[in-house]
C-alpha cells in the first residue's frame, strides 16, 4: 500500500518560515507528479504547488515568490519550503502523488501562522 507521510508542520509567527517534507513508500516515485495542497477551515482543498517528474514546478499565485517545492527522486521525498508566512497560510497541508488514474494522499500536517 502506498504511503505518504508528511512532517514539519507547526506554529510559526507571521514572517517566519517552515519546511514541510513528505516521504513516499511503495511507489515508483520518479513517475509521479508530486504536490502540496492545503485546506483551511471552512474552505475547499486547494493546490499550493506541484512538481513534475522532470522537475517542472507550478505554484498558486498567492504563494509565488514565498514557497519553493522540490523533490529528491532517490530519497522519494518532496519538500515545501515556506518563507514569509502569513496568517492566511494557516491550513492543513497535504502531500499528493498522482500519475494517470493513480492519486494518493498523505494524512496532512497542520500549519498555523499566528502571533
């Protein structure tokens, strides 16, 4: 069974930084598009950033210039470096892996940006 395990969430003050990491197992990691999504209370889950198998990245407008997604195919990990965090970045962040009809989710990690 495919597993995606997120780590790195927590509480941070506005303007601070966090680095999320997702470790994948039982998956041919290199062929998957890896992404980070987030869901705030009362809102729909939204794409934050994704990275293709060959390293092409895509970001939602609200995080451009602040967040950076990266992947390590050898270690089967994907990371999200989040800088200049804002209160509106508060959400549960989910790791996602997709390829064709296959679509997998991690359990999520809470990120809270508050004084």
